[in-house]
C-alpha cells in the first residue's frame, strides 16, 4: 500500500482522506485549520506540523484546496521536498493556467503529476463515489488511478496537463446553464397554470430531459431527494457555481471561445450570490428567476 500525504482537509478533503485511511493506506494529513487536523486524527490519519513535513517520504501527495493560488503556493513548497519517483495529484477545482503551471513545476523537479478535479460534492466525498476528471501523462495517470479508486467510482483520463480542469469547467458550465433553463421552464409553467408534476412528467421523457431536471429538480415534489425538498440546503452551493462559471469565463476569454449563455449564467448566479444566497443550493436559482418576472 502506498503512503499518502493529504493537504487540505476541508468539506471535501477531510472525508476523502478518511476514505484512504479506511482503504488501508498510511495517510499523513495537514491543514492550516486545527479543527480539521483534529478530525483527520480522529479518522485515523497521522497529522503533520506542516505541508513540507507531511510530504517527506510519501509515495503520493494529494492537495484539495480552494483555488489556483493556494495550489501553486503549496506545490512550490512541497514539490522540492518530495521523494524521487513520487507522484502529486491536485483534486481542487482551479483555473487551467494554474493547473498547467503546477504540472510544469512538478516536471522541473522530476515528479509525476495529475490534475484530478472531482464532481459528486460532499456526498460523493463521504461515500467514495466521486468522479475524477484527470489530466497528465499516461504513466502518472496509471499510478494515480488505484489511489483515486479508493475515493471515487469513475476515473476518466481526459488528456494532458490541465485537461481534467478543462473538462470540469465545461461540464459545470453546462450544469449552470441547464439549471437556469429548467428553472425558467418551471417559472413559465407556473404562470401558465401548468402543474410542476405535469411539466416534469412530459419534459423528463421528452427532448427537454437533462440531469438538472431528472436528478436535481429545482421544485419540490417530482424528485424527492433534490435539495428543493430540503429548503435548498446544499448540495452544491451557489457560491461554488459562481466560482466554476467564472473559471469557465476566464478560460473562454483566454482561448477566444464564444460562450454567450455561459456568460449570462455567470451574471445570473453572481446576482443571486450578491443578494446573500451564496450558501443556498444552486437549484435555488429558481427563486431568483421568479423574482425577475415583470422586471
Ligand atoms: P474548503 O474550504 O472546505 O476546504 C479547503 C481547505 O483547504 C480548508 O480546510 C483550508 O484550511 C485548507 N487550506 C487552504 N490553504 C491551505 C494551505 N496553504 N495549507 C493547508 N491547507 C490549506 O473547500 P472544499 O469544499 O473542501 O473544496 C475544496 C476544492 O474542491 C475547491 O477547489 C472546490 O471548488 C472543489 N469542489 C468542492 C465541491 C463541494 O461540493 N464542496 C465539489 C466539487 C469540487
């Protein structure tokens, strides 16, 4: 069993590290927050005094951090301290440019690297059912796969450096746009006097069918497990949707891609977030859409 250093023990990283312990790995964990380190200890991990101490002698290093600047700062510290032949995996959602810079840094020190952002949220992190979207060399991916399989159920190699992040932001741009589309359809149906269930029964088996409707329906009733039935508690918070749509817009600008609906979705989610709804599940956007009526 490879030994693993895990840096960033927040809502996602904490349970992911715990699953690696459960799978029998020796895990050395670090986070800036003492409470997260205590939780990791309670979950059976060893706790290090710093990121650099954590990675010394580890076969695999995993980072799960808020944004590109945190990942680059941590990688600049830990990569030079890693053992020859070790592998570093970043599971955070970050901008493609930072991901590529991180890969280049690892390559400069002869360390294999993978960008492996996830989908599946905190439920997937706890249940070890995440999807990992990976970018990097074939050899590094082959070494990463058995470790990622302990935390997820689907592992996809998307291409070279940064390809995992590219796939993640493209997917979440579809998600943000489609959730707004489904919300607009329900808001229109309400005005037309059409019941939620009637629209669901038709659209879920017709050409309007999509994940935002059938798995995550933004009105209560048709999909009992969706956050709409639980006062829009996340799930996936609107603030994180703003983050991902902003990463998509940054990438669109950098590459010259046209994403008019992605841009509009970003504006709509930003307005929802600015009105104090950053902690509301992203399907709560239907409340914002309803309020736009007559404006
Ligand atoms: P979080 O804020 O709960 O956790 C981030 C952790 O990183 C915190 O505990 C923080 O203390 C730690 N940290 C920051 N800088 C550090 C440093 N220099 N050294 C050590 N630790 C440091 O965030 P999260 O919800 O766990 O998300 C982590 C990443 O996963 C983000 O990039 C996010 O976009 C992505 N993501 C989150 C979800 C979700 O549903 N929460 C879903 C998919 C992807």
